[in-house]
């Protein structure tokens, strides 16, 4: 009879993750963390996703957390955690609750190191450096030296991740993951409920109400924190009782299903559809809820600061008045009640009609190619792709992933997407995020991931395609193949996009040439190539075919294609 396996610290963490519907953990193996990875291998209900490298694993865990509510990545000490740092920093900035799992040299190694001045592999000499570094990009970080208090510390870390919707870091001395541990209760962990100070909340809502009620063109500006903290229903209720129009940040795009008569379109500064820009600029009261105000929105800060009500998990401000101890949830709910009691609401405002095919794409396509309608440009790609998805009634079944690229800004012009279907690195602005995020987005959401990658971004994490093949994840990865870091060149020298040989790209923005079809074949993926609009339409139809393999699609666009969204941003 096979002996019963002892329940360990690793099993405790895995049980807690499973209770929160984490059914996949992304992993890079290592000797220090072997007790955890072995426990993961045998744990019932959680699948190991062994990825090609640390960025692949961590971008995937980030996208998984954004779509599932919590994600986890298991990494080796030092060489692995440091490689993943960029991805975890992005998760921290963009409010994604990833549990970073690792292990350090154990108690015996530390004793030997101290006695004989031994430098252990993967260590810089300071065995606390991992935790010290990750404390900068997490809301809580612990290194467990014993199993004695492991359950309490693990619970506190997960609660912190859920409460703040940001990453946490947990490591153990090498041996601790394998040490005996009591089982957790059957009750799953929940975020800490933080309540507002009553008088401060009343003052904030009263001041906000004064500003809103005196305005003639109020507008809701919705951000990603509403999505992360499950406040989308409250946003819907606020829109209903107020009758106000709403827009979203690029990062917060799809905080709600993009339907109804109140959504004006996503506001991404000068990359926005002109009608959206007009409405935002004309607003005399912007109710900004759960938004992360990046330098993409400097125009708002410079021109609308006094007219903004900024309610986030970090700040509560009405005009120039600031309030402490007021939570985002309490503020929105109190404001809803104030609207319900008010006469004259809801407003009768109706958003402008959503642009129809082929707008907004045709008016934003690079005019250099007006005489060549067969050539694919950034805007023509989105024109045909969104038309295809709408016609095939597939928009509700797709989750998109974007790193920072020309494609991401162009894609903010899309309408009609489902809730939480636009996963982007719009605040951290990381080239390559979209490629690694693909597996996590699909596994986390249960929808097919469509990744729109710049060729530079794809090259950074191209091995992610191999991960998709390994686990039969049938995502579609479009590579916008123009041979350059186009978004970088926009901000370096936009004259490079002018026609003629005298206008050249800087050498540092020129990419190597890859044979994408040969690469896909080497990894075992399907592949297509489209160089004309007709070929693009044909490829899109082929994507309807059932497959259990990922598909890499090379979209050939001119090197000097300058989407007008990007030209406006660059000129600003």
C-alpha cells in the first residue's frame, strides 16, 4: 500500500490558490525551489504550465490574473526572479495580483556560507536581496525560514494581493516548502474590507456633488481599478442613475461591455477618435473613477485639473480638495445614492453613434497609401479584422492582448468589445508584453486570445509561441511585420516616415529579418502570411477552422506606414 503523502507548506499554498480558482501555475524550474515544483507536479486541480523563459512565465501569470482574478508564477532564486522583475513591475503598476513564488538557499547553506565565505550559485552574496528588490514592486514580500508560521504568513500575503490587486512575493528557505504543515480551512481567503471614515466620505461626496450639479457637460472617465476591484456593476448603476456619458482610459478599456448609448469610445488622448476628443475637451466636470493617470493624459492634468474629481485606490480629490480615508467603492456607492435622491437626473445625454465600417480606420490610415488600397496598413488591418469579427459574431469570444505599440493605440479606436477583453501594457508600456501574455489571457479567460504584436515585441519573447504549442493553446498571434520599432521612431524623428530615400529610420530602430513561417514550423505552430488586403481577408476566414495549435500570422505592412493616431500623438 502506497504511503499517504505528507501535507507540506507547498501544499498549503497550492490549496489556497486552488480555492481562489487558480487552476494553472506558470513555472520555471530550479534546484532551490524543487520542493515546491515537485508538489505542484503532483497537486490535484492545478496544472503546471512550464514556459520557455521567465518573461514568458511572468507576463502569462499577469494576464491570467487580469482575467481570472489571481495568478501565480514559480521561479528559481536570483537568476530567474531577476529576469522576471520587469514583468512583475508591470503587474504592480497596472494592478494585477500575481503571487511570485520562489525559494532561497536553506538554513544549512547559510551557515556554511557564513562560516567559510561560500558564494552560493544564483546569489549576489546578499541572500536577502531577492526580497529586498521585490519589496519595491509588490505590496507584501516574505521569506519564510520555518514552517511554524507559514500558514499565517501565506494567508496574509494572498489577502494583501486580493485587497490591493497587486503582486506579492513569497519565498522559503529551500527545505521549508517540503516541511509538514497543517491543512487550511475550507473557507477561501477574501480581500480585506477597508471602510471609509464617515465624516470624510460625506465631505468628499458633498463637494463632488456641488461640482457635478453645477456642471453642464459632466463625463465619467472610467479606469482599470474598477475592473480589478469588481466595481463594474457599481459603474453601470452610476451611469444609469446619472445618465452621464462615459469613456475609459486605454488601460481601462472594456471595464464594461462596450454596448449601450452612453459609451462614447475610449479616450487615448490624440490617438482617440476625433469625436471622443471633442466630448472630453468640452466637459466641464470629469468624474475620474479608478483611473491611472499616466503621461498619456498630461493634457487632462494641464487643462482639466480643477474640473476633475479623481477617485482611485490611491487618491480622493475633488478639484483642489483632497480627502483621506475615503475608499473608491464607498465613494461610488455614496454618489449613486446622492443621484437617486436628486431631481433632474438622469440626464438625457446620448453618446454619438458608433462609427460604422470602414470608419474610423479609413480616415486614420496613412494618406501616402490612399492610391494603393491593396496594401495593408495598421488601420486597414483593424478595419478588416474588426469587420470580420463583427460579421462572424465572434467579438464576445475573443480576448485581445497588446504590448505598447502603434497597434495598441490604433486598437483603442475599436468599439463593441466584451468586458475585460482588452489586455494591454498601456501604463507600464512594455514592448513584448502581448506575446508572453497570450497563454495567460486564454487560460485565464477561457476565450481565444488574439495577440497583436509588433515584430520587435514578438522578437523579444518569440519562444512564447513554443509554450502555446506545448499546451495545445489555439491562440492567434498576429505579427505586424514592418521591420522596425515604429513606435520608437515616432518619438525619435517622425520625419523618417516621409516618402523618399532621404528620410531614413535610425539604425537602432531597424530590426533583423525573420522568416516567420520557418519559425512557426520549427515550433510546431500553424502559420499564414498576408501582404495584401485580399490575402488578409482570406487568412481571417481560415482562422475559423478548428485547431488545437496556435497560429502565427505575419501581416506585412510598409515600413513607413504612419498611422494617423500615432502622428497626432507624436506631434503633441
